[in-house]
């Protein structure tokens, strides 16, 4: 487009080096991802448990999680009220 094909060898080497490093990085990431998948590093920590849970067990787990969430919320609110009492 510019008609300027007179580029120094140093610039050509730089661009080819950057391109080669980019390609190397892409290959290393793909190989790393495959190895992580094979070894299980990309899977959930408790996948072996949750894969075999029944619907009843899931329902009980959801109930416990909701109860724990509500307890944490109540505790935060009590803490907030206590803090407001001390600041007044």
C-alpha cells in the first residue's frame, strides 16, 4: 500500500521474532489446557461427589445453603445494629 518495501533486516527479524513468540505462546496454552483437563485441574473440587448426588440430596443441600445464607445475613444485620447503637 505504501510502496515502501525497503525494510531493514533488524525490523524484519523483530517482527518475525514477535510472531514466533506469539505462536509459541498459543501452542503452550493449548498444550497446558489439554494437560490440565487430563489431570483434572480444570474440574470442580467436589465434582466426584456432586456427580453422584440424587435429587433429594441436592434439595437438602440447597436448603442447608439457604439456611446458612440467612444466618449470615441475620448476623450482619445484628452487627450493623450493634454498631449503630455504639455510634449514637
